[in-house]
C-alpha cells in the first residue's frame, strides 16, 4: 500500500513534467505540471477538451490511448499538423516537447482560434489507418487478444481450429518488453521465415499492471513458451533448441545451417504462445501417480476433458469411421499388430468403445514407476520420472527459500540462472550464485505448472519445467469460432456446437 501511495503520484506526474514551458506559453503556471492529477486537468483545459476525457484517464490501459490523443492535440497547438511531427510528439514526447520549448518562433495557438489545414484524401486515410492500428494495438496489448489453437494438446477442452479471446486484464496486462515491433504479428515479419518483427534496442523490464485477479488452479492460461528463449529458425518451437542440442550436440546445431537454420534468441514477449491448464500454483508440491495428479497429497480433479492414450484390441476389424467421428475420436489408428489400435480417449469415449461387439479389450498406456524418460524435466539420473509417474516436485514461490543440493540443483538451476538472471556455478560440490558460495536461494518470482488436457500428447511442464510469472499472457475466456481442419466448408467445416462457448 505504501508503495502505491508513492508510485501512483509519480505516474501521474511523469506525463506532464516535460511540458513546463508549453504550459507557460499557454498562460498557465509551469509548476502546475508537477501536481499529480491536477496537472492532467490543466492539460485538458489548455487543449480545450471536455472533462469526460479526464474520467477516461482514470481507467487503466484506456488512459494510455487518451494520453496519446492529448499529446497530438498539444502538438497541434504549436501548428504541428504533419504526421511525422505528431508521431514524434506521441512516441518521444519527453524529447520532442522540450525541443519545441527552446526552439525560436514556436508560439502557442489557442485551439478555438487556430485554423485546421485541409487534409487530402491520402492524409485522411493515413490518419484513419494510424488511429486504427494504434487503437487495436492498445486493445490487444492491454485488454483482449484473439488466438487460435494450432495443436491438439488441449483436446477435448479446446480443439485444433478453435478461435478464442484471451483476457489480458484477468491477471493484469504486461508492458511489452519490446515495444517497437511490426503491428499484428508476433515474432517474424510476414512473407519471411526468420526476419525479426521487432527491434531490441529498446528493452523494457518486466512490469505487470494490476488485474482482476491472479492465476487460479485449473485456469486455461496463455503464456510465452519458457524453453523458447533460443530457437532454431528451421524448427521454430516445433522442436525445442535444447532437445536438438541434446540429440545432435551444440556444435552441429550451431554450425549446420542447412538442417537447423540460424540459432536466435527471443525476448520473453516474443516467444511462442502456448495454452495449457494451470495445474500447480506457487508453493504447491505436485506429484503424478499412474496419470493422476496430486497437489499436496490431494488428487486434483480437472474441470476440462482430459484424455489419455489407450490400446484398443478388436476381433481384427477396424472401428467404423462414423463411430469415431460421433465419439469425437480424432487421434490414433491401427498399429502393426493385427487387431490392435491406439487411440487418445476421454473416459466417455473409452466407455462407449467398450460396448462395441468387435472390441475385446481396452488398456490404458501407463509408464511404470521408476522407468526413466530422459526427455522429462529435469533430465537427470537422480530423478527417474516419466510422464505418467512424476515427482514429487515443489513449485517455486516468490519469497520462499529452497535448499540447494545435488537433488534440487537440476530442478531449480534454470529458474535461478535464466528466469531470474543470476550467475550460477557449481564448483567442487559448492554452489556459487553471483560469485558467492551458498546452499540456499530465495525466489524473486512466482512459478506455475502447466499441463495439457490431452495428457499423453502434450509438451508441457513435465518436459520443460516451470512457467515464470513474467511469461503469463492472459486467461483463455471465450471461443467465438471453431473450424474443423479435416473438413471442407460443404462438409461441415464449422463446428456449430463448439462456437460461442465459455472456456471451463
């Protein structure tokens, strides 16, 4: 609370302190720029705008857009009607307005007395496009953004081809780390395979505005892929850079451009967007026992529709495709063994298949306890874990301290070194963080454990570990369109029963 009492007045002072001389030229007192809240009222009086503008300035995120408009109006008061001049006023106000203040011949013109230049058709269209781009950028950055589901990791809760809205204000929108970027694209310019869509010479540290709440257990969350900090331009995030290095060696991955392309680093906000369900919260101890998830020893019941991999044994006949379509079974098929099939099934689909006369037996695929999957996080021989039997693992919490030893170092090393930016070294059995020997570490951020509802076909926290809070983008709220990629428009491409639904 004390921090807010200090920070909020500063935030309402910064937008006007560089307008001191402009205020004086408009007939006001320069010191009025330094009084929080009152300074913006005076600003509106100078540019002759209604007080309802002030009301909008009190709303987070909308106030950013309103403030940009105020800067444009102030520039017009000094006869700056050019698009380039107004761009400088909006993007670099703390430099542009002091420049105008000390430039000779710059006179303030009252908005009621100035003559607006007649705009050409081209200028009118340009202004309209710029306004639309700025408005849309603010909305998708701070309020709500549209996403599509490209993979089946959330089947059957969210389907491939679902178009959904993600709320940025649910958990509080993040300030972009790379604010200078090509609008409406993520990390790569259109019509290119690897050209960055953003500039990195301005990098803003992580900051999140207050939101409507915090991440809750079982929320469907959109986040930046934590292992996507380094990528192969050939594989992008379809195969992580770290898995490629593990399989082929770092030297080949970096030198063999024909097979791996360039190896590039991406800032947090430009890493691939993933959507999973938040299973573990900061401070939880998570364990998976025979596919069932336990949090602090209590079984977690998923509100979605989880499905697992099953062996289906028949009398030799295949299951009618119409039955598979009716049961919404979309993944799997015949194996090399006669009468053996492998399908991804929900419990409802499994029970329905059991009733078919041609089905003799259905067995769930389960990797037994102690069978080590080397692709499972944290990839070391002290933790013989697999996708079906995993943990227990403690999820880091901001302010909590963990003891560092041979068993915990593999689990928390990446969080300490990469996500929290420390120098981490193990030498002669001792841990050195930022050059100091220690056996403890106190976390600076909260972390989360994400898993897909399609449990046996999901690259999730079991494979790449924790999701730091600065990677969280928003909460998946609403599906407004659902298209079946395997069907044509004439064959029922639109899933009418899946549109306009809230996400559970």
